[in-house]
């Protein structure tokens, strides 16, 4: 199974593709789509869409895993991230790639076994699980790989299948 993880944003969109077979993870590629701060926001959204669509079209993953939005304070930032997230989801939908969403708690639990793990712990476990020499940079890239790992672990579980059936 090939899983494409996305850490949504509008300045930086982290992405990572992994292969998961026989309980082993293998990184296939990872990086970040970055947009410049003083660029018109609509142009930034177009850049994100075009780049993510291009990467997904080349990769053709079995699933796209993306982090659910969670904001408590800055509503302006939340709206902009939601818009960038939307163009990312549109790229996956256009290519008919199944989309799965996970909360930060689910990602932390899947990667470290502890839902309240700190960011450095999640990043280090991601590095270890993927047998990488160092934690990928920027942080958004490591987060995207962690989200992909979360889906790989959840995708085959009976619990996941029951949750999906229950929510239909």
C-alpha cells in the first residue's frame, strides 16, 4: 500500500509518500510546497493545487491521509489553512484518490503510542520507523510522513473498518 500524507498549510504544505508492506515502512519521497508571504493569496492557492496535483499524479498513491484542522485562537489563520487544505483535497479528488482524515491525537498515538507525545518525540519516531538518517525538514514534511504512517497503521485494522461503516 502506498500512502501519501499531507500536513496542510498555506505557507508550507508538507507532503510525504510511504510504502507499507509486511509491517515495514519505506519512504518513497517527501518534501514541502512553499509559497511566498507577499504573493497574492489566490495565487498561493493555485501554486499549492498545481504542485500537489503534479506530485499526486506522478505518485498515484492508494490513499491520501491529511490532518484534520484544529485551531483554538487565530480564526484568520484557520480560514486560510482551510482554503489551502481544500485545494489539496480537490487535487486528490480529481485524481480519484481516497481521502482519510486524522486528528493530531490519532497521529501521535499511532506513531509513538502516546497521544500526548511532544513534537520532537513524534518526529524522532517517524525518523526511526522510516529508517531515515535524520528528521526531514521542514517540520511540516516530518509531520506529513507521520500522518501517512498513522493511516498505514489504521487502514487495515478492524476498528477502522467498523468506524467507517458506523459513520456512513
